[in-house]
C-alpha cells in the first residue's frame, strides 16, 4: 500500500517510471488528493534543498521536475474537483525573444505549480509586448522572464519599459532568470529580481505573494 511518505520519497529518489502508478494507487487507497499534493510538494522542497547544498545537481533538479509533472498529470483530474489551482498567485512565464531554451523555465514552472501558483506558459522566443499583454489578460501578479543566453538578457528591460510607458509598472513584479543572470540586471533593466537558480526564483515569488497578502 502506498503511503504519503512513500510519495514524498519517490520525488526525492527521482522515481520517474514509478510515480504515476504510485499516485494512482494512493488515490485508489482513498488518500485525499490535497494530501497527495502536499506529499509530492514536500518531496520537491527537499530536492530544492539538496540542490542548494550541492548534493543534487541540475540534472537531478530537472529529473525531479519531470517526475513531478508525471505525478501531476495523474493527480490533476481528481485534484481539480476539490480545489482550484492558483491560490498562491498567477504567474506569466516565458523565454524572452531570441531565446529558444526552456530548460530552466520548465523547472520553475513545475515548482511554481506545485507551490500553488497558476502558471501561464508563453513558451519560447516571446516578444516583450506579449508578456505584458498576457499579464493584463490573466490579471497576473508576476511576470517571469527566462533568458538562458546572456545576449538576450537586455531584452527583459523592454518588458519593463512597456509597463512603464503604459503606466502599469506597479501592477506586476518582474523577475529574470537564467544561468548567466546576476543581480546586476536588477538595476540595469529595472527588474524586481534576477536569479540564476529556478528554485531561488520560486522562493522569491512566494515571498512576494506573502507580502502582497499582508498588504491587502
């Protein structure tokens, strides 16, 4: 019989082939979907901690994200009947124009979804204006820009300029992520945060939403 602790450990141990069957067995055993989600998320949190301790590396982080996606694909049909996703906040995310990579973005998306965010993924090679249009359309809280290539990082500043030109800069937090990103980009491009670690980016976004709820 699959227990909650087994689901947590399966994420930590990167049991990609087994996780779908384990989630299905947990549902059949009567474990509430929200408890299953909490167990999976706690496992993902441990993976993030191991990554920060350098006990896990980028490959393990990516595999944990893939494992979590399989688990969520099994869980979501049942979970959606009990709770609406997105209670943590809404994020528009995409790889900036000129960048066709989605590795880091995929990891961030998985962690955000598991943390309760509603994520609108625009894909790759996204024009700056599209970030703003989508953020307004879905009433997002945060705009997440991925730029793996250092040459595409400056384009993130165009997103901020469009927000400022339209007089809506204060409506959205804007974060840039990528392996070559440094905090220097915050001042240079007018961003709210810049990280080279997807899990750290998710932590920042969670903190922003906690602060926002405290203001309301």
